[in-house]
C-alpha cells in the first residue's frame, strides 16, 4: 500500500535503521549504521548498536539499503512529454505548469529528491513550480534557454513569418551584448543558473546537433554575466566544436556531449568541467519515436548521436572527467530517472561511481554540497531505501519503496501503519 505525504513523527527526531547504508562520500557501504534525523536535517550517523537519544522514534527498514536521495542534473519537469509535433504552441503557461506539478511529484516519489531543471520553452514556469507548495524535488531552475534565434533552444518548425509571444522566445540572443541582457533578465526573473545552447539539438527541428550555434564570444559573455550574479552556466553541446567552445568559455557543465572525442574529454578533465550525458534516452527515442511516428529528421539525429554519445562517455570516464548524473527526463516519462544508472556501469563506471555521480558529484555541480548529496550531518534528511544491495544491481533503484525528503516520509510502500504517533513505520 503506497503512502504519500506523511509528516515526520515525534517533533522530528527519528532514527533510520536499515541493514546497510551507502556512504557516498567515502565510497563505502556501512553495515547497520543508523541515520539520526532532527527536523529536516541529518543530525548524525550513529555506529551500529549505538543507543538512540531519548524521545527518538525509529523507522525500521529491515532487508533494505539506505542511500541519499538521488539527484538528476538534467530534467525538464515543465510541460508534457516530448511528442511528434512542434512543442508547446498548443498549450498555455497554466497548462504547462500543471503538467509540471504532476511531473515534479512523479520525480520525487521515484526517489529523486533534488533536480537541476535545465529548461522550459515557456519562460519561468519552472520558477513557479520551484516556488510553489507542490510535492516535488528541490529544484535549481534555468528559467529559459539562452539560444540563437531559430537554434536548438528555440521553438522551431513554424513558418518563418509567425511571431511567437515573448515567453516562448525569452532567451533568444544574437550578439554578446544581447546574451548579457538575456542572462540578466533570466536571473532577475528568478532562475538559479543559466542554460546556454551551444549547438543544434536532436529534438529541435531544422537544427544540427554537430553545428556550433552561440559563438565563443557569446558563450563567454553568458559565463561572465552569470558569474557576476554568482551563478554558473550549463551548456547544451552535442558537437565537438561546441563542446570545446563552451568548456573554454568556462561553462560549468557540458550537457549531452554526444560527439565528444578523446581530445575534448582531456580538455574537460583538465578544466574540471562536468559532463552530464543522458546516455539512456537514445534507446527510448528510437523505440517510442518510431512507434509514435516522430519526424524522420529527429529519429535520424537520434541514431547519429546515441552510440557516439556512449562511446564519448567511455572516453570521459577514462580521462577522469567529473560526471554528474543527468537524464533528460521529459523526453522519456518522469519518474524513470534511475533507468540510466545501469547504462553508466555498462559504459565504464563502477556501480559506486555511478551512485556518486547521482549524489555527491551532482551536489557539487549544483553548488549544494552543504545541503544535499550525502547522508551526513548537516545535510537535508533526503534519503531513499531499496531492498537488498543496490550496488549488486543498480536496476533496483528504478523501483524505490521508501522516500524521505527533509525528514518527511513521502513514500513507504510496505507500511500499513498510521503516519503519525510513536514508531509508526514498522513494515507489514
Ligand atoms: Zn535537455
């Protein structure tokens, strides 16, 4: 019986007890450790058998492994799933927001308690969801795409004489000065960071993933302006030249990186640029896109980037590039975010490295290491538990029965006990 929305009991001092806990900072599994939660934060990680403080209630998760809440650094929570037509033009901002609310809920209930949401075609709908009182992950949001007009972040496929309203072209810029102006407007509008589109996109009609779009000067302007406002730039880049342009300009992360070669991988490693590569969804697009009759152009571009992206990912792992977990949810159904983890192991990472990429490394990329990404004192009490040993099979993380966010139980499928009162969380 799934339960959602329960409040933490007993004023919020809780001992979380599972068979084992993944310490992603140390890269080890700790047998029998107890995570002590006070209110919305983690107070301590106690040794096995250590007594719980007076007044603490317990949540017992026998047979389970505790992990930090997962982080996806490349989601698109706003709007409906990618379809076969021109995106968004038949939907109001209100409709986009309400879809986003459902998507946020699906994401957090799947164990992704934090996301970096990297763009919406209707500007600032992500800000509204982040700031709403909705059930969902903690969010860092991009506000709008900074893109060349007609480029990978624009609504393309319309006749050239159709003019879009401002909120569907808010981040369009055609010079370094315009980029600065757009970056400021997006950050003043409430975005947490800036998403630039450095190359064409697989899913934007008429654009070429291999082709650079924003110029090196425009990318540098975005990075500089973002830094003045104390934040970073995430750069969508498939083609090699666009990857290099964005990394040299100082982007904090390269998104997709589909046509990465060994030299570009070395450049990312050297500069400390994060790679956020969505290496799962190519399979989803190939299958579902063909079934739904997506445009041949889109399917061909997907085919041209799927295997090369996985090859590039392997090069990046070998070169020691910092890899943060990101999946491009919204292309595939929200809540399936963990399906990429086994792909990362198949393409060169250890299971622990893959888990670190979706926790401690992702938190570093967000600049949120003080609040999320590990079961450690001072962080938010964001945790998940799965039966058995997830390191033996990361596929287990695709079905998470227990989710805690900020000390609040959002999901505990095995519990038939009430969600308040003393020791209420004994599994059936
Ligand atoms: Zn994306």
